[in-house]
């Protein structure tokens, strides 16, 4: 016996998609609650009963199921009075000697304060237990801050060996603040995408490539002052006030504005031109997080490549805690109305510190100054307003990368220092670069009232003299891109020594007064090995980028990092792009 299946009526809408508006019954959706959704919300896996949202559901069942739902019809409100049922605990009671005696509300608060005090050193330490453990109470373990085998401690989600945010195998990167950043330059409709590359694959795919076949010095310009050995004795107990050098001129001149590079290009020396800051930026770009852009021009006829920057860009400003798990927030805190801890203000502060530090550690005496054959090419003696150039030597070098690629780069040195040769009593002059790391205080942190830095950081005044290696390791994690870029610049300049200073604010809320807490010398190539920066991979990235532009037609291109993804994009842009901005800057 066969049964007929009734075919439902399907309304026809000849004017648009979907059913006609007059046939839709909106009344059946009135009683359904609305769940808002944001772009920054994290999405868990389907049927993942160990996820954070599931745990919240277990502990907040009464609030979510039996609580009030504003805006929902009373028909969907299921309220149960506490007198209508009785909760019976059938679990077998156990005695734990390690259980904290404060199991009530007061005990929870005391343990919460203790957990906050040690969160700075425990949050990124994988050995501790999770946040909440035991039977819904706080328990202390030998290795963990507050642990046990509860949902949030021991071997649970947030601690122990299988934890998401701690322990062995914990996904600590999820503590990174998710920020929707804006691109460094607006992409126009007439820009054409040439190619894009994944930076994560770029850093792993290019390994063990050859170094340049030869490195030759073309010109030396400027002068160098000698290093003052007294700054080797700086310590947290005996800090040195950082001075301001308002009478010094610094020259972050771009590639095409450099008259020496222009002269070398006309003479036919080299076919790829760049500065050390741009070259080091590209060599270490897989470690970058913030967006940036570089302009590349391929000249007609010769096909020479010029790697340059826009005049209105923030390319030459240093970043602070760019690669940290908790980077500086773009929003002003309640106790920071002036926004001194925003990324923009921290960038200006760090750049000024770096300039002042590089000049203060030198002896400002003409008798010990080392002058080179050519003067500073950017200093104008007739139009200087009483200013003098900063101590810097511009070393123009050519690197033969093979396959007809001759790269001319303007490198920079900051001073010279006398170092003894191993096995000899004589000392010789060695060239050095100087950079400064500055301590970052996060006003959003609960430790700001006690003048302790942000989460995941170390208080320099407590650890710098006794545990300098730990301080440097923390800076290598939080400023991986900046330190790698400094190291690459020192290697490009063939510097013998790299001087790194540790500079902190006099008070956490005063970004204008600083003190030098310590200084340290490093050999650039040894330091590169310490931070896992492979010199062959650096040159491999440049060979790949130069090869891409060699295959493109003549014109102007923009090489930019995506603001929210680890993707490197190359756009072909019209020839007159950015020229209006350059004229406005002039």
C-alpha cells in the first residue's frame, strides 16, 4: 500500500530571492532569544566538552538556564525557586593535607591576591598548575600556584601537563591580545596585486643559503667618537641619568635622497640599492607583527632596483614589545589619561632614548675623534642653526650576491672602542654600533600601583644586576623583531661590537626622564647565533625578493605586510603614487 507525500506549497518570488515578504510569518521568531556575535569572539570546536565555554556552562548553569532573559517572553522563562529542590552531594569526601585552610569567601580572596602577586612570573611559566583546582576551591601544590586536578588546575584545561595556557604543551600564545590593526598605507583601487607570501613559511622555507661572495667597502663618510669606558660600571644601585642632546642632528635619509647612492648609481656601481635599516627590516621581516610598507622602484633601461620608504611613514621609529604576548594597548587606561603607554607614544619615547644613548656613551672631545676621508654627506655647514652632526660613520658597501646581483647598501656605525686582542697585550680600535632597550610599564596591569612592569616582564631594578641573562631572554621574546633588526644592521656594517643599553624611566609615569641601568657588549655574529638569526637565511630572503622584482616590468611597487595576518604582499602601483605626499612633507 503506497502513501502519498504531500508536497508543501512553495511561494514564487519573481522579483527577488527568497519567499515574498507577505508570505513570511515573523511571529514565530518573536519568542526566540537573540545571541549577539562579535568578530573578535573566539570560536571553539564542535562537541568539545573540555573547552572554556563548556566549563563556563557547568559553573554557570543556574545563571544561564534559570536566570532572567531580558527581552524574552515569559513563556520561555523557567524559574525554579531554591526551596523547590534540595541538592544532595553523593561524592565521597576526601581529606587533602595540602588544601588551603581558607576555603570560604575570605580564603578565596586571599588566594586570589596571592595568585595575582605571582602571576607575573607564573603566567608564562609552564611548570605551575592552573588557576582553579580541587573541588571548586583553591588548593596549593608544590609546583603550582593554585592547582590540583580540578577543571582549571593540575591536568585540566588551564594548567598542568595538558593545559591550554600553561604547563607542558600549553598554548600560551592565546594570551596575545587580538587587535584589528590598520594597514600602514591605504590600498587604492588602481593597485594591482602581484603576489603574496606567507611569512611563517618564508622563515622556514629559506635556510642554509649562501652568504655574499664578496663584501667591499666603497666609501667612508663622517666621523666617530670613542666609547667612554665609565658606562661599563652602570648598575641599578648606581644608575646614570640619560641626557638629552638637543644640539645633535640625526639623518634617517632614504635611499633615493642619498647623494652618495645617486652618484654610485650613475657611475654604474651596483644594480640594487638600499639602506641598512631597510635591508635589515626585510631580512628579519618574518618576526614582525606591526604593519609596514616599503616602496620599490625599477628604473627603465638599466633595471636598477631602489628599495625606499615613504617620507610620511613611521618606518624609522622603533617599536616597544611588538612581539610580546600582551603588547601595548591602543586604548588609554583610567590611570593613564595622557596615553603615555600607547604604541605611538612608546615608539617616540624609544626612538628618542636610542638617539640620546648612542651619543651619551661616547667621549665628546675633538682630540679623540676619528675622521674619515669624506665629511658627513647630509650636514650643511651654512644651514645648521647652530647644530652639529651626531657621531656616525656612513660606510657604503657592495655585496655580490651572485647571478649578476650587486647590492649597494649604506650602513651606519656609531663609535669606536679599544679592545684587547686575545693572547696579546696590545689594543686596537674596533667599530661599534649602539642601541638601547627601554623598560615598558603597563598601566593596565594590576601591578602598576607597585611600579612593577607588565605581565610576562621582569623588574629590571630587581633582576638586572644579578640575572641579566633572564632580563635579556625576556626582551628577546617581547622585542624579537627589533633586536633581530639591530643585529642585522650591525652585521651589514661589519661592526666588531654591538653595545646594548638598558634604560628605564625615572618614575613609571614620567616618559621624559630616564636612567641608564646597565650596558653590555655583544659580538654581532655571536649574538645572532644566540637569537637564532641565520645569516644565510637573511640573504636568502633578499635574493628571493630581488628575483621577484627582476621578473617584473619597469615601474613602482609597494611591498607591505598585512596588518592582521602574517602575509607579505607586493602591489604594482602607478608611477605618481606617493609623490603628492612627499611634496606636502617638503
